[in-house]
């Protein structure tokens, strides 16, 4: 039944807004008169799946009564789904309850994280002040950083930059950098931190530098050129670069140390998007079965990623009303939402929040991937990529 309601709600959302609201209202009417917990669960799951990416909707007339009943449901998932939907419908009581759960250290971490995600999905105006204290709590820090990615607040970049040097976890640092390259105002603060040495240029891999170039703002462009140089443009330059790296790598015999350190580098610069030996991201293709042992093949794909781009991996640049810039691969869209996969996360955005969409002729894999590495690191990364088996 759940899938029936998911499909039904998806069909309702294709309608004009006024008719879609009528459809949602009708389902809430069914909930108002229902006494079957399983039907509650099926409808609520369908509403959750169908409304994914929509941060707020007009509250249905009978929702308050339905919410009061569902709060008393013997089924825990029914209570949780009802609370999450209440947030989307703008229920002040629901948002306040989520805020209290997030702050309550006596609750298990996963319950607090679920509440935080509900606040993030509902675009809670108090999200920054709710998530800020969590940055000092190791168990909640990553979830807090991920929730703050969608927040547009002038105080946020300074907070993140102050925190950055004290962190040791790569995923937490990556989350901060992804947020700092998502808005021009944040990017300027990031580039100042790079200039001051608070954040190393080597920490910003090519996929993080690309959004900075995409802003096409003179001040940002000048700083990017200063710290990361310019990308080569001509085929002749590409051929020279490939020849240079081939000479460096052709006779290199990898050691066990090379392979282990190569895996570390792979996780940093490749693993966000690619799967190798069953581990990694899903943005780009799984490279386990590719022709990795062939050095020419490997260098061609690393150094000239835009030569041959399957349509499934072309990038799209999206800008939102709150000045956020998102680059990734669009995997799904309908009349109301767009789902885009980035190197950091999968986002479902309401089209009402989007101000500009630009389809690019570039691959999701950026150029300049090896620019931030020294020769030894390049040897280590390539040795690992060419390895016929996983390295422990």
C-alpha cells in the first residue's frame, strides 16, 4: 500500500498548486477518519516520499486534529512521520519539539540526528542557533555541519573557519569546505582564510576549487589564480601534461607504503564520487572493472576528463534564492522538484527555490585533479589506482 500512496501523491504533485493542495487535503481527511494504524503508516510514508524536497506547504484544514491523534499512535514510526510532516506544514509545536530533542543530551544520538534533519528539511529559521552548540559535541558534529550547509547566515563562515584547524576527521573538514564554496560571500571568507594560512590550499581538491571558478567574480577569480593557478586550455597543453606524467610514472615500481598511502589519497580526491572495490561514492561510474592497469588509459581519464563524457555524468549548476550554488549530476526531476547528486550529498530541491539552472558540457570529474599533489603523492595515487586488488 505504501507504494500506492507514494505514486498517488507523486501524481497529485504534478497537478497545478491549487489542485495539488486539494489532493493532499483529501488524504489528510482520510487520516482524520481512519482507525487502522497500518493505513496511517502507508499514507504517512507516501506523504514523506512524495513531499521529499518540498520544505513547506500550506497546512491542511484538518491537520491539527490528525496530528493530535497520530501523536498518541502505538506505532513509533507513525508518531515520527507525523511530527516530520507537521514541520513541513509549519506547525510551531512540531518545530519546538524538534529543537528540544536536538538539544536533549539524554536522548540517543540517532534520535537527535533525526530531529535535526527534520528541522533542516523544514528550513527552520532557527536552525543556525540550534545547530551551533552541536559543533562542540563530537557525536553530533558531522550531522550539524551537514545541516548547516543549507543555511545562509553571515556568521556561519567565520564559525566554520574557527573550527576547521581543530578538526582531524576528513569527512568533517570536507563538509566545512563544501559549505564554504557554496556561496560567493562564504567563498571570500574561505579565500581570506587560505591567504592567512588557516586553511591549506592542499585541502581544497579540484572538485572544491571548481565551484569557486564557477562564480565568475573578479575578486574570487584573482584569488583562485593566485593559489591554484589557471587551468590549461589547449589540446597541445594536455598532450604535454600527459607526456610529462607518463615519463614520471612509466618505470615506477610501487611499494607497499605507496599502495597504502595511495588509498588514503584516493579516499580524499576520488572516493567521494567513484566506487572502487565496493567502497566509495555513486556520483561517477564504478571504476573497479575499468582498464585501470593501462597507464595511458588512466592518465587520459584523470588529466582530460572532459574528452569523452557520458550524458549521465554531465554537470548541472544550480543557484537558489538564498544565493547557494550547487554543482552536481541531476538524477531526477518532476514539475516541483529536482534531485541533484554532488560530491558531498544528494539534495532534493523545490523548483520554487531555484533561480537559475545551467547545464554544462563539463564532466562531474574536474580538471586539475593532480595540481595540489607533489610527485611522490602522484606516484602513490596512481599505484593504488592500478592495483589489481584492494589494499588493507
